[in-house]
C-alpha cells in the first residue's frame, strides 16, 4: 500500500486487546519496537506467539478477516481510551 499507516491505526482494537489487559503496555511496547525496527511482527511477551504489526497488515492492503490484534482495517474503539477511530 502506498499510503503510510495512519498513526491512529497503530492502536489495537479494544475488543482484541483490552486496555486493562495485564500486559497491555508491554504488548504495545513490543509492537512499537517492531514497527520502529521495520520488522513484520514481534513475539508476544506472554505467549511467545508471533504477532504481525499494524504496519505489516497495512502494507498487505486488505483485511484477512482472521481477527488480528493489530488489524488497521477493522472498525471499532481503539487504544487505552477506547474511542472510536475512523479511517
């Protein structure tokens, strides 16, 4: 995708990563570090599973409908404040 990932789309959907999740800040830090490093994803700090970043999904250009934690295409409240974010 030629358009850069909007900053507001980096935040995970509340339904997929609740702000009160015990590792919320740790997960966001791992996500942001992966984006800064240009990595396609990161190792989840709790499970060790590989998780794609919002930037990697954005580069793909479409939603895969797999319920990804950092999907930049899905609609709904995002981030710690739980506000709705438009594209």
